[in-house]
């Protein structure tokens, strides 16, 4: 059986063959390569963190489970979100205070309309 010389298929897209186009396959390889390599644990510092599910990461050393990016445990956006969440706590308290105020106003209006 003679086979035509094929271009070497890279990494995890071997099973894809010519499908989805080279650009998409290259992007897939980049993301999956990042996903598959062990990451450092933010708790114990060991490089034993693996992805359990999309956005869920667990350290195999200390069993520390945490939320992260879909394909990597830490994303730039996640860091920004965490920072925003810390600052937003004051804002959330303020919002609930406003909500309570509006709640107390609403029945008063209802009373006026029924009269
Ligand atoms: Zn750990």
C-alpha cells in the first residue's frame, strides 16, 4: 500500500483531518495545549492543577478546587472581575438600600390610586 506524503498533523487536531480549516485547527491546538499542561496551584504552589470541567480547576496535591477560566485557571478578565467584585461590594450594599427605599415608596402610591 503506497500512501501519498502527508503534511505532519500537529498535536490534538490529528483526528480532525482536513476539517474546520487550518486557522481554526491552529487556534484549537494553542488553546488545548494550554489546557492540558499542569498549572500552578494558588493554594499550595505545586504544579498539579488540572481542569475538572469548564471553568472548574482542582489541585491534585491539596484537593483545592476553584473557579477559573474555561481553558486556563487564570485569565486577565478573571483578574479584573475579581478586583471589580471586591470594589463592588460597597456598590451592592448601596443598591439594596435603594431597593428597600423604592419598596417602601411603592405601597404608598398604591394607596393613593385606590382612594
Ligand atoms: Zn494545591
